[in-house]
C-alpha cells in the first residue's frame, strides 16, 4: 500500500494528521534494520522452486499436446467435443 492510499484510508479517522502520520510511519519503517535468521536461505530456495515450477509447466504443455493428439485420433472426437460442456481443457491459464 502506497502513501497516497494510506493517507486516503486514514483521512476519515484523522483528517488533519493523516499525511503527517503516514510520513512518520514510512520514516519509522525506513529506520528498521531487523535481519531475520534464515534470510539467506530464501536466496537458495526461491530459484530452485522457480526452476521446478518451470519444469512442471513445460511438462504440462507437452502433456496437453499429447492429449490433444490422442483426442484428434479418436474416431468420435468431433462428436465428443461438440457436446456442450465437453472439450479439451488442458491449456494452462495465462
């Protein structure tokens, strides 16, 4: 949430102090220097998880193409996909 949004949120409760309070809040946040143990672990974990997710998405695309091929080869594919509510639903959401 940005400064403008905070001021808008606080103005009904403290009309004359809203802007000053928001500035004081951001100043206090800027002065904090807390380091949480394990912070460096995120630098190791997040890239690995991102790689795993990318691999899963790639596998999903390959499987989607294969499923579409199998359906197209089926003799009743036109009939099956013409039924309302029935179709190929393997494309990942973008």
